[in-house]
C-alpha cells in the first residue's frame, strides 16, 4: 500500500510538471488555433464579443494584472513543488507598508523557481511575507495572445515593460512586489548544470527604476535553477549561439535547445532553494544621474554576491565556486 501511494504521488508530481511545461511552451499556440477555429465556426459571434472585450482590457497586464487566489492555491502546484522539490528561504523581514523590486537570479531555462515561489502559494510566500503581493514580470508579447494572457494573469504574471513595473512600484499603501529576472532571455542561453554566470554588468534599468520610485531592491538567488536541463553546446561565437542571439533580437524570446530526463522536456529532479535577501533601502530620485545608478548597481551586486556566498554550501555549491558576472 505504501509503495502504491508513493508511486501515485510521484505520478502526480510528473503530471504537474508536464502540464506546466506544456503551458509554458505550447499553450499559447493552442489558444491561437482554438480562436481561429472558433472564428471559422458557429461560435464566431463569441469570438467577436471576446475580441471586443479584449480591446477594452488591453491595459490590464500593465496595471497589476488580474490575479486569482484560487488559481495560486491549486493543489497541482504543491505536486509541482514536491517534484524537485522547491523551497523558499526567507533571510530578513520585509515591511508590508512598502513596495519592493525583487531581482531574481539566475534566469534558468524556464524560470521554474520564480514561478513556483511568486506565482503560486505552494512554497508559502504569503505566510513568510504577510501583506506582500508578488507579481512576476513576463515579456509583453505573451499578453497579446488571446485566452493565454487571461490564464497567466491569474497567477500574478504581468507585463515586463516599464509602465507595468512603474504601476506596481508607485502604488500607494505598499505591499506590492515586482519580481524581475534581471538577466533576461539571453541569460537562459547560459543556463546549464554547474553554470554560475549572471548577465548583470550592463543590466541597470531595474536599478534606475528603483531610484525613480524610491523602492527597496531585494536580491534573490535561486540555487539549483540551472541544474534542471541540459543544453545543446552553444559557446559564445559558435554558429548555434549566433543564430539564437539573432532570433532573440527578432522575436524578443530566447530559444535555448534543451532537454531533461531521457532526452525529453521533463526537467531533472534537482532541489531548488530560492533565497530572498534583505532589502537595500533606496532614496527616491525622480531623475537619477548615471553616477547614482552605477553606485546603487555596485551595491546591489555586492549584496547579491554576499547572499550567494553565505548560502551556497548549504545549497550544494562547493566552497571554491563563485559567481561570474558578464
């Protein structure tokens, strides 16, 4: 009986992860096909009504989205968490009367840790950080896909354009958290087991945004994020990398050639520890100078490095390994 129960739980975990991978990689295309088929059939009037409503709702992804506590609390996310497993680690108190900008590192192939910790309640974000509402910033192109954009907003995903982040960070009363994968899509091309390379040296827009709104910066490091998939060799300068970078410039999304267990898209079972650091207070400056941005950026990198060094050995990283900034 115990063996059967264990097999059932493992099966549910695999299902939970596979449905999420499908949602991430294929659901948008399915939604587009469904819309076209409905438009060509008897349901065309419903499509017209939906598109008319969609036009009136077009700014919602840049205005805090439309999150659902019910969706964020689905049991499937607990099975998703247990597959790896994923743990959210709190290192300091955060005042719920303030707004925050979380810098998430590394991007990984599919930002698994960011989704599990900030788009669901599976790891207990609301319990650990009462009064805070996390919003994970996602490329704007995904919010132009009918139906798909409505589904992803229920988890707290919002557009990553500047207007969207500014809306959250300027909300009165505090309690808003904008979570940004600082390395962006190009960092996904470096997401390989053992990799500790972060694309951050020239990523200063998030720092400028924090200064403009006077919100605290919080470094977040997700140990294990790069261990979930293998990638086809794509060293800088190779034809594979050149093609990937060209497509990223054109499509605005990264296209890593990756695989998981058995050569398929099921990620490896590797533990993820997402460690949330202490807040870095930021004085509001509506028009920050380059020197101010550089100074705060340097402080952020220093605190991120400190966070990594303090927790790396407990999270399986050898003492002689260090972050590499590019």
